[in-house]
């Protein structure tokens, strides 16, 4: 059964990739990678919310006797207006039948003003939430899908030709008829990952930093939910496009994240992508709270903390205000360590922020770059705080080349406030990968091996080591995995006596050969 599922998964994925690649070829030359991604994801979003809304209304209406053939998409806009208020209250937005994706697509080839039509539709969808509880969740979601951009073409006619191709290609994608859970793959996640892969070489780190590979996201979510079937709420202070948060919906079921999904993102475009991603995974507007801004200096979720599960892949060694802002050392998130993370390296400022907002029974799993584990100065003092107060639960060394934009081997640090021992587990998973395309990947087996060691919490030769906090203190609070987990010695064992005997035999044989050669040469010279 598992093999069939895996086969279906790969077939669906390959089909999705082929279609997206075809769209890329159709648009090539006019839209660069980063912008193209916004058009594809924006149009995916438009299709999804159209189908999702239609299915929602149809299901409710068809329960009424005699109404079994009801189809919202066939109603007139005037007839549809009657359901607007109730639907917005429930779903957070409204789309009139004439403005649904399928109906706009059907008319697109004959619509000489398609760009204006789409601009109006997008504006109307946003406006449907104005003055309601869902306004903030919808505001600006279509900003990056600029249908009048010259990047689509120099004339209105050329732009509209591109938009027709985009509508038809997105409309032809097999995405489970408005319910993405019909698929064995995470269709949106896979589309997003494939788009990232296509353009990572062009966008470099600026493209890759917003995306954590799905396998790593899964591992983080599993680490924070071991032994749990539900959590109250999950949080990511650098949520990017939301891939880490959404793994909880996949692993626990969205209804088992009882109070919802919380995150903050500093990049405006990526913040919009994250909210789109929530809708695409059918997370209702009242079940997520994604904020825009700088988490370190302007955190938006003071009223929502603490959190049961925190996952994050913070940006690597970015600059922050640090001790140039006198308010930060007294900030309750950073003050306990007695020192602020260096201005040039904010990594451990994010760690302190997450620890502060972690519930007493919660778990945080954070992707870090290796320098955080052993650098001196203020960072060493923060590590000392974490170890001495017994918050550091586990450090996991990951394989190299998992992430877009860098080939460096990253690690995961796991924080807890309710540990049952005064020890830290170190796991060396640097060899746990398979090569997939031009990146390394964590397979389900690789993830399971890591999780099993995490749960067992005991020594496994050359893989896991449980170390007392006193030992870590004796190593100047160096928490690099290689300090504690011994590498397997793959060198061949050699018997020195046997080797010396063999060398003596070779030397003697060389001497015999030289003597024989000398005799032959002498004989030849004598013949001359």
C-alpha cells in the first residue's frame, strides 16, 4: 500500500512539475523567475478560493430537499447577493458567480479587457472583507499579481495573451477540484518548492531564504509534537511563506491545532504569500494570525503567547539593533540572559525570543547555522544561560546541502522548559540523506531514525550521545555535535608486524631484481 501511495505521489508531482514548466516556457522572456512565481501562486490562489467557495455554498444548498442540482457558479450575480453577508462571516470573503475563476477563464479569450476584468475581480474580492473580522487577512493579497505590469508585455493585447495562457494553464492543473486534500501530495507546497528550485540559481539566497524544504518542515513539526495528538497553537516568528506552520495541519490535522496558526514575517511579498498559503490549505481566516513586521524589535503577538509548539528557520546571521538600542537589554525576552546577541549576528536573539514565548509544557525546534553552536563572546554567554537553566534539550546535526541558497550543513536545536533530566542529547544525522536532483533530501526513513533517537534519549554509537550539562560547561558551552558524538573510524586496521615483514620481502625482492638486471646489462655490454 505504501509503495502505491509513493508511486502516486511521484506521478502527481511529476505531472504538476511538467505543467508548471510548460507555463514557465510560455512566459519565458517576459517575466523573470521571482515575478513569475508571484503570478503562478497568485493565480493558483484565485482558482482555489473560487472553487473552495463554490463547493462550500453548493454543499450547504444541496442539503435542502429539491435543491440537489444547485450550482452556485450558474447563478446570476443578483441572485448571489442574498448570501453575501452570511458567507463572508463564515469564509471571510465573497466572490460573485461572474467573477469566479472558472467563469472568468471561460470568457478570457474573448475578453479584450481581460486585464481590467481581473484587476476589478481581485479588488472586489478584497473589498468583500472590508469592515469585517477578515479584512486584515485579505488585505493586499493580490498586490503582487499585477495584471497591468509591462513585464507581461509591452501592449495590453500582449499582456492579455499572457494572462489567458496563465488562466488556462492554472485551470488545467489537477488539484483535487477545490479540495487539495484529495491529492496525495501537498499540491501548493510542491508547486512552490518546484518554482523555488527552478529559480533558486537566479534568485540566490534572496529566493531560497523564504523556503524550508518540506522534509525539514516535517521533521521540525514531528519533533515538537512527539507524544501529542493536539496542541493549542503553533508559532513561527520568521514564518516566510508558512511552510513550517502548515506541516502541523498535515501531521496533526488542522482541527487539532485548536487555537490556530500564528506567525510574523518581515518581507512584505513573503508575508502576502504566507496568508495566501493559509487559504490554499483551507485554514479559515479566523484560525490564523499572520503579522507583518520585525519580530525582534516589534513583535506582534504579545497577547497570544505562550505557544505549545514553536518552529522556525530564522535568517542566518542578520544584523539587528542589539545593544545600540538601550530598551532591548530590559526587554523581558532578552533580559534573562544578561547579554544581547551581537549586532552582526541576530541568531540567538531569535532563540531567546522563542524561548520566552514557549509554554511551560511546549517544545521549540529551530534551524540554526553551525557558528551559533561554538562562537565565543555574547553568544557563548547566551548558550551558557540556555544550558545552566536546563532549557537546551537536543542538538541535531543535519546533512549538508538541504536548503536552497546554501550548501552549508545546518543543525536543529530543540528547547524545552520541562525537561526530566539535566542532560542534553546530541544527534549526528549528517549522513542521513539521499541525493535528489541537485540537492540532498531527508527521506521518511532518515526522519524516522532521527525521531527514534530523539524519543529514546540514550547513547547510540556514532549517532547519538546524552551529555550532562556539567560536561558541556567544562567544554566552554560548545554545543557542536561533533564535540560529543564520535565519528566512526573507517580506516583499515593494519598489523604493523605483518606490514614490516611484507616491506622487508619487497625490499629483498627489489634487491634480487636489481642484481639480475645488473647481470643482464653486464652480459650485454660484454657481448658488445
